[in-house]
C-alpha cells in the first residue's frame, strides 16, 4: 500500500487517573492521517480505563489480568499493533498534535529504528515550556549513565526518550528475531529502553532526536511521582540498581569492556559510599539489586555471546556514542 506510513500508538495505563485521559485524547488528536490506537491496561482499579474508553474507543484494547509493568504491558500492545511505526506511550505523556508528523518528516533514513522529540515538563496539569532533564539527544557516559545533549536540529544519538519514541516495525521485528522479544520483560520498569537502544545499535539501527517534535511528561508516575532517584520507593530503587548491572552484563561486549571497564568499576565501587552519606536507607535496595543481577549472570552471559555473534556494526561505532 502506498501513501503515508501507518502508526500504532500503544498507550499503557495503570491507574493513570485524569492524566491518562488527557494522554489518550492527545494520541487521538494527532494530525498524521494513518493512526491506529491501542489501549493496554495493567489491571487499573481507579476508573481510568473506563474514562479513557468513554473519551474515545481504541482500535484495539488489551486488558492485562494484573499489573505486569512497563515492558510486559508494551510487548502485549506491540503484539497486536499493525503499523509501520509503533509508539510506546506512557499514561503521563501528552503529545503535541503534530508530534508524529514532525518525527516522521525527519526519519527519512531507512536505517532509523527510533525517532523521538523533546520532553517538556507537565506540572500540576500545566504544559510548561521547561525542558525536562531527559530532553535532548541521548548519549552515554563511560559509567553508562545517560547524558542528554541539547540540539536545535535533528541529531543522530545513542537513543531518544523512552517516554514517547516512534519505533520502526522492521527494527522491532529484527529484535524479536534475534532476542525473542522487543522489550526485555525481566527489566520490568526502568532501563528497558536503554536495553533496547543497545540491542538496536548493535544491529546497525539508528536513533534520531528530533527537537521540533514536542511532548509533555509528568515523569515517575509509576513511582508515585517521586522525581529524584533517592526519593523513589525501595522496590523501584532495587529494580534500577539491578537493571543497571543487567545492561553491563548483557549488552557491553568484551572489547567495549576493555575501554570502559575501569570507569565502570570505579563508579560502581563509589555507589555504596555515596549512598551511605546521602541516603543510608538505599543501601538495602542497592545490595538486593546486585544480588538479583548476580542470579541472572549465567543466562545473561550466554545471551551476550549470542547477541555479539549477531552484531552487524563494529564496537568502535558504539563507543563513538559513549562519551
């Protein structure tokens, strides 16, 4: 079929309240002519699912029996999506009407696997002009921390914001063929997007940051609205400590480890001392997260060897995106 590409917007909701309704309304208000809307609900109990359905019927509705987190919920939406591009959208993200159109106008290179725009703060129902910390093109530091670089023109990067990316179906199918999944459900919520960017980059797919595309994000809605990491619930902290180590074990190749190893080890060694000073209560989640990651070390080592064998780009290209 000729004409504009089709786009599936997958909104994942869990007790999103009025925010979810506004996000759903904005998804239906896109100017792009070929939009399919998919609503995935993680067993909400606050009436937000019913409110979204009353606002606008989805093309497809997926009801989960319980809250399975971001990665599993989105994978369920991806499984029924039919678009050439698929957008995983949180229930606390409101898109500008031309968000999809602006992103796709910039994504002319067929090797672009992900394209995303600028995140602005959505505060107390107000769409502000204040960029969020995650606004910009995503690069990585040598400690594997995100480095968001402002840009005033479309910029190739390591990744884009995981809150509202457009993902090329061909890239997702490639990930499914190589790894057996799109998002790794072992991550739950947190770093699942970084894991996808790593796997995508290993296969030669590109990420494009498109600054003219605007969206507004509340942020940390699944963690009770806590914005700082040390303010988040202990189970959330534990999961992120674990997932950070999973990224290292699963996606960083031996050659990359030789380049990054000492910075990684130094940073990891400093974490407990930092927590001891800033938030001793976080030492428990840190230790449990390390233990959880260690339990997966053997299976992840095997997966890492398989992924390295399927990589299509040299390690030097990925290292160029790590600063």
